[in-house]
C-alpha cells in the first residue's frame, strides 16, 4: 500500500512507516514546490496511486469536488508528537488497507483521549 504524508506530518516518519506500508513518501520530498499546494498533492497522489495522510480539512473539499481516487486519511487528533502519530498510523494500518479496497474515499482517525 502506498501512502503520502502531507506537510503537516513530519517527514521523519517516512523511514519508520515505509516498512509498515510498503511505500511511504512525504510531499516535501517528491519534487513538488515547497510548500506544495493541495491540488498538486492531490494530482500527484492520483497519478501515482497514493493514499493521502493529512491533518488538513481542505482535502475534504477536494473529495467533495473531485471524488476519489485518491483516497484520504484525515487525522483528527490535535497536536501530537511524531511518535504518537507513528503509533496511531501503525495501529490504523488495517483500516487504511480496508479504505484502499473499499468504495469510500475517506477514513477519519480520531483520537479521543
């Protein structure tokens, strides 16, 4: 499964998530302008088969306008450490895989601590 991390998620997670998700990239390291605009990220994910992992609600608007693919995982946890996000994504791997194989375009991950 291929995931791409939005700019609001640390690029340092790429090396830790790659063994878990087979392929993981960060928007700041794929050749797009930095900061990349959401539509450019959307198109890159679409053209390259990525699921977008983000904390940015703007991708909900793109889902409404463009439909899917690409699919989007929206993390709604507030401020978390990179370690907490890493654990959250690892724990959600099965759900993210289910999203990839489903006929829906959005998975929301909500941390209610």
